[in-house]
C-alpha cells in the first residue's frame, strides 16, 4: 500500500509544479516582491476595460494575478557560483490572460544582488558552464535567427541568444545587448 501511495505522489508532484499559484508577495527577495507588485498594479489597472454595466464605478479595481510555481528560480551566472534569481513574466491576470506574453515568449527579469535586469521577449533563460565560463542561453522566437545559408527561421525553430555576467562591472554582456538594466529598479 505504501509503495502505491509513493508512486502516486511521485507522479503527482511534477503535475503540481505546473499548476498556477496565486501570486502573493512572500518571496525571500524584496526585488522579486517589487516586480510582482508592478505586475499586480498593471493587472488591476487593466480591469477598468472590463467593468460591467451594473458594476459599482467606485469599487476598487482588483485583478487576480497568477504565476506558475516554476517561474521564479535560481540561475547560475558564473563558474565560481554567483547566482541570480529569475522571474519569468508568464503572469496571468483576470480578464487579460497572459497579457505580457506573445509568440516570442514572455520576457523575464534576473535579479543580481538586489538589482533587476530584464529582457522584453524570450523564453526561460538557462545557464551552461564550460570550463571557467558560464553562458546564459536565452531561447527566442525562431524568426530571430538566420541559417548558415541566409534563410530566416520559423517561430518553432530553435533559436538562442547568449549573454554572460561580468562580475567586475556588475552587468550582463552580449553582442546585441540582450539583457538590459530594468527601468523598475527603485
């Protein structure tokens, strides 16, 4: 009986990670809380477009903001262990859906030592370490890449841009300025 329960739980756990959670600022990082608050404000403001004819015009506008549990995660930035915290912006808001996402992803923030950096589009960044270098791989829309014969890709074609963390300058480096300093830094 016990092995059946454990087997059931082992199958259930990955599924639970995919369920959306109500976003409530209770993270260990104040900048993560600040980012969530910014999206909540946008979600609340967007509710004005969805008032019903019988709604009280003086009632506060409040949307429900959700985010999947795996959208906030740690990311290794350097081979010697400097870490950043990613907030992948796949928030869902009442009446608005996934307003911050498109065919090129949802964009993300990476917080390093309390400073937020961001990318407008792109999918969940991952890092790869080779020797003493760590590379941040950012999957983007397939149309953002060109093949070796000059053809443009399609949306589902694999396409990546790369950035590295410069510990001395405390910023990201890349050929195309792939990750910018976020304008939401207080």
